[in-house]
């Protein structure tokens, strides 16, 4: 039985986008997550998340929306590293809770709108690279699925290559946004559904290409890779790609953006964000026949659009949660406006930018 006692192991309920308001503390040796889940079952799973912090270890309830990036880290545990390792193994094996999989950062409807409006699109070269890899290795172009599709930027981008395309996202708000955009673009071969990277809603050996754009770093590769392999046909391909940190061609402008990223938002980035910083160089796809491609994409944005893009950063979202009413983004816009010509209306100022693009692609035997 689960006994309520003072402990550093904390199960917490977090209202969406708000500070923690309830804590349940349990004696570690008697942890029983099913019992804890029943204790919290009166709360609406669609509105709240559960989180357990053991030192720096993050565990979340698998069916709840968890806005982990918006909540202050809780106090460090005084238990030994050996205790942490033993407890981590026990959780993974018996509690059916997942580590890292619950970085569900982009589920809010308002964020979905910003994401759709301001996130950059991919250059034609990326599509060419993927298409050529499939062709030269005898793959097919019947069906593709885009995992963690968000509002569909990557999904629509690939739509012309395949007869059937399906975008999958864990957020209903993002799926709704993508479906609305699909109607506007009149893509008859594209559909969207709610689903997660660890349990794809597709039959075995039914897919020619699985993609995940700007998302692999949020997945647990130990569950995603086997699931992608399950749905892929023989000679099917897995492509994980994304873009790195924005780079301004104007040196002083780049310094301002870089300072905002590294200093202003310091401590607000999730640990797995480092994979974007190093352009997925720490990832390896689970197939012997795999390749990597790197190139740059030149992008022009108006100053307000750049600020809009920065407002979608997960680090900025967390900073805003920790500092309600913050004006740091307004200050950055003012600094950039001054640097690029304060006499010109900011809506008329064009930013010349680059994004490093990286692609990992492999083929199932």
C-alpha cells in the first residue's frame, strides 16, 4: 500500500500553463503508481499532466498532457545515484511510465497557431535528397507518414512525392490546425490523425517512408525506432531531419540573437535541445544502410516574423512561464530594429538568415 510521507520523491499535478498547485509525496520503497494514478483520476487528463522528479530524472504519466518545459525544476533528491539507477530501472520495467517521451511542448492551441504561422519551411533540396535515396535503393512511393507533424509543414512539403500521406501528432490542436490548412491547400492525398511516436496507428509493413521533422530529439529512440521499423515495408526508409539554430548574415544582428538564445534564455532549454545545437550528430539510425546530409537554407524574413518565430521557441515559452509579463522579446525586437535601421518601419525590414539543414536517412533491409 502507498503510504503518504515526507520524501523527495514527488508526484505532482500541473494545470496547463500554470504553476504547480498540488503535490503528493509518497514513501519511495512503497511507490505504487497505479494507486497514485487512482488518487489523481478525478482530474481531467486532457487538461493536466503528472510529473515525478527524482533529482534530475523526469518521469511522466503516459496518457496525460505534460507541459514539462513550463514548470520549475523541483528540489534535488538526497538519495544516492545507485538508488536513482535502481528506481529508474524499476519504473521502466514495472510502472509503464516513459522517460523523455513526454516532452509534449507544442500541444496548446495558441501555440499551434504561432507554430503554423512562423516556423520556417524546408528548401527543395531536402525533398530531392530523400527522393534520390529512396530511388537509388529501390524503395517505394506509395505511402508516407510524418510523425510529430505539428501543423503540417513537413507533411505538405513531402505530399507530392507519395500517393498517400498521413501526418501524425500527439496534439489535437496541432492536428486541427493541419487539417484546416489541408483544406485550404486542397491536398486530396493528405490526411492527419492523433497518435504518438511510440504507438503509431498503422499496420505492420504498410509504409514506404517514415519521417520526423525537428522532432527526433523529443522521442525515446528505444521505443520509436522499433515502432518505425514495425510499420515500414521491406526497403522502406526512415528519415529524421531538421534545422539548427538560426544564423543572421549581419554580424551584429547575429550577436544579438545568439545572446538572447544562450544568455537570456539560459536554463530554460530542455536538456534534449542540445541535439539541435549539434545538428543531430549524436543520433544514429538503426539501419546499416544509412546516410547523412548537411547543407544550408537561405531564408528572408521581415523583422516581426523573426520575432514571431522566436516566440515559438520552447526555451522562450518556459522563460515566459517563469517570468509572467516579460518584455524581453520586445526588447530584442527594439535592439534589432535599432541595429538594422530605426528610421525604417520594422514591418519593412528584411532579415537575411540561414538555417543549417541536417538529414539522417536509412533503409530497412
